[in-house]
């Protein structure tokens, strides 16, 4: 395993997240907050969950608390500010990542996560993001938004 490969995959993850966020920006507030009984209930809630999971796991890798959660009523501007702050934090942490660090177990709390290696957390975050982006893309499609693919292989060809 190589840290450089994880940095590459996370650049894709962040670009794919940006793509979905920009598609969601095209929705009016009613559709953005529409409860549909699937996943986390609304597109807003799904985006907030995706953002929160990136924040929680990378905060754990930093060995610090994630801070206060955003209010479910946060404005879109607040959501975007938080999204950019989390992406900046993730990129800074990944920039310092080296191959040996992938086999460390830095998480202390919660206790059930103490045995996780860094590489396992990183793969979880990537898989989690892919899953929720796919859910969001399907919801957007159902609302009439044209949705592009999110495939990693296409990102490799493009970047």
C-alpha cells in the first residue's frame, strides 16, 4: 500500500463530492429539503451525513474531536463553508501521510475503533462516499436532474 495512491483516490473522492454538491445546488429549497423516506430523508440530510462522516473519521485520524455538528437548518452557504473546511483538513492530513502511517492505529475513541489501521479507515471513507453519492445521484435523477457518472476510472482518464 502506498500513501500516494490513497492521496490520488481521495482527490477523486473530493472531486466526485463536489460534482454532486454542484448538482444539488440546482435544486430549489423545496426539493433540496423534500422528505422521501429513503436514506437520511432528504437530499440536504444525505449531504450533511456524507460531510459528517468525512469529518468524524478524519478527526479521529487526527486524534481530535470533530467539533459541533451543523444544524439541520444550516444555510446552503454554511454547508458549503463546512464542506470546504473539511476538504481542506482532509487534504492537509493526506499531504503528510506516508506509507508507514497506513499501518498505524491512531484512533483511541470510540474503543471499538482502536484496532483499525489507517488504511482501513481510508478505504471505509471512500466506500462510504461512493455509496452515498450513488444514492444522491439516483435521487437527483428522479427529480429530473441530469446526472453524470461518478466512476473512478473516468476520473483517472480525465485527471
